[in-house]
């Protein structure tokens, strides 16, 4: 990326200025060395199990931002200097990048470290973590909310233990971010499907579709490549399920009506003929 000069080819007499370096690089390099103050960061390690990406990433960014705007390395806003034209700035860039990578590795769990082990830049590592955790989406939040609402205080367990469970679940729920009104409606609709056998497959399909999407709050005008899934899609799935339920109900009603109708009454003539036949009577 920075191994070769990015400037266009110049006449032979002008090339020396490029390879001799930028004069100001020695005294005022375009990229200064940053000494990270990691004491500013106070958060539990990032973990997939803890579902704390939202709060962890927010504090990680804020910490780097207070370190001379080092958060810009996460998004690639700090261009890598040319190693020949600006050797000192180039060296500072890689030193800063390494410090951020090291700091990142110290604030994530071992399973997260495996994800970023082969990353060479802070931007690459950040993107990997972001992609990994953005897949959790609202479905896991739905499950956590359901788990929390299902908990009851009981004499079979210490009240303090139950309170501790609720506290932990509450932290995990909000660590994933506050749900928007549209997302919360999706959560309510998915949760309300549970317990009804007729909606089991619908609920699973909706949950999978929501998890595979980019959420219900995506603006497709601004981000046309994103996949939006919201309450309108869930209502459409429920309409399909309702049609199946209604069809099965009609079939059951027809079958029930047929069973209640009973055998056809026999005509008097057939009854008389039947009597003649049983008694061996013959026509005269």
C-alpha cells in the first residue's frame, strides 16, 4: 500500500526530490507519533457471549478519540504516508497502527482475538469485529428479553439470586443497544407468536429473515444495497399463515358437517321391498 511512490513519473532530473524525502518530514512529519493513554478505557472485554459490542465499541472509539483522534485509524481516514517520500511519517503511522491493534487485542476475549490475529491494520481488525457482531441483530435481543420476562421470583430460589439473574440479563439486553420503536414492534410480534403451534414455522422463518437482514431501520434510499426487514414483512408472513389457518378451518367444517349429516333415510318402498326379501316373499 505504501511500498511504492504514489506520485506520477517525473522527468529524471526531478526524481531526486521524491526519493530524498519531504524536507519537513524530519522536523514536522505529516503523521505524529501517538502515545496511547489506555487508562481512559473502562469496559469489560468484548465478547460474543456477553453481546456487548454496542457499548464496547462506543467506549473504544471515545477512548481513541481522546488520544489525538486516533479513532481515525479504525476507518482508514489516516492515509498511510509514502515510505520513500516521508519515512518518518511512515514509521509513525505504523507505530500508531500497531499500538491501536495491541490495545484492541487487550480489550477483547480470546475468541475475539482469533478473529483479528491475522489483521495487519487497525482498520482491518475493526471491520472484522464489526462484521462479526453486527450479525447478532435483534433476534438475540428478542431471546434475551423473553428470558428476562420468563423469570419469576420463587421460594425455591433465593430472591437475591433471581435479582442477580435479572440484573445480568438487563445489562446484556441494553448492551446490544436501545431498540428503536420499529425494532421493538418486531420484537413484540415475534414474541407474541410463541406458544401457538400454528405459528411455529412462521416464527422461525421471521426470526431467520430478521437475523439475516440489516435490521428494520435501514434507509434503502441512502443504502440501497442493504437488506431491510421490518414489521410490514412480519405482517405479510402472518397474513400467509392466517390464510393457511382459515383453509384448514374450512376443511374441518366441511368434514364435521359431513359427519353430522348421518346416513340417508330409506324410502318406504325400499323398506317394504327389504321386508319382502328378508321374509322370502315373492310377487304374485
